[in-house]
C-alpha cells in the first residue's frame, strides 16, 4: 500500500510539471504579484490636438491670442518606468491682436521636440524641449508682411492611456520665435507665446 501511495504521488507531481510546462510564456498564477508597470508606451504614435494660444509681440503693444490646433506624431522608447522619445507637430492658429495701426498674427507654427518622462502604468508625466518655428505676420492698412521665424519651445504634460492603442493628453508649451526686422514696422518683431492644449494619440 505504501508503494502504491508513493507511486500516485510521483504521477501527480509529474502531471503537474507537465501542465506547468504547457502554460503560455509569462502566464502568472493568481497568487503572483502584479508587475510594476503593465502599460507599454514604446513605439510610434500619431494624433491631433486642440487648444488656446496667447502671447506677446516684441517692440509692439499687441498680444495675439486665439484657438490653435493641429497634428502630432512621434516615437517612444521605454526602459522600466522611464520613457524617452521625440515628437513633431504642425499647427494652425487663430492667434492675433490689433493695436493701431498694427495687426500681428501667428497663422501657423510647428515644433520638433525631445520628450522624457516617468510612467506609472498607463499614466505618463513628461517634460519636453526643442525647436520651434512659425510665421509671424504684420498688417497695416493695405500692407502686410510675413516672416518665418525660428526659436525654441519647452513645456510639461501628462498623457493617460485608456486602451492599449489610444491615449489622451494635456500639455502646456512655451514658445519663443525670436525676432526679425520688418520693413513696414521699421523695427525687429518677434513672438513669444504660451499654449495649453488637449490631444489624443493612436499608438501603433
């Protein structure tokens, strides 16, 4: 009887080992602790954003402001909780202001930025810094003049993944487009502006 019991125990142990070997790779039992970070931020993404821009034109009393929106795309690398990547975006803007006799506006702008942040599963908080470029337009009477200007931008944001492929974000950016000489104003003018925007991304 003792030999039969030992044989049954051996068979049960062998069957359990075989069953465990057949489990899919990485499958955990119910008693296993949950991983620290289960949302994957790595890879390409693209999306759209909409927000509000407000700023100041140098050597002028104008403060252009208005709705701005556009498209963005980028790539993330993830190492544990840390996420690094790059993002570019292009925006159209209704920001403008008139202070007689000048009207200044910022019809469009774009950025090329690095991003770095900390992920708490599906919540990513990040900082961003990089290049900004855009159009600063001045009008007076029947005259107008456009200059494409180049500067820098930086800001902070938070992005939340609500499905494996979709995320939503809120972001603040400060942009300084430097200044250039305008013929019709006779001085150098440039735009510095803040932006607060909401966006969505699709992760491929």
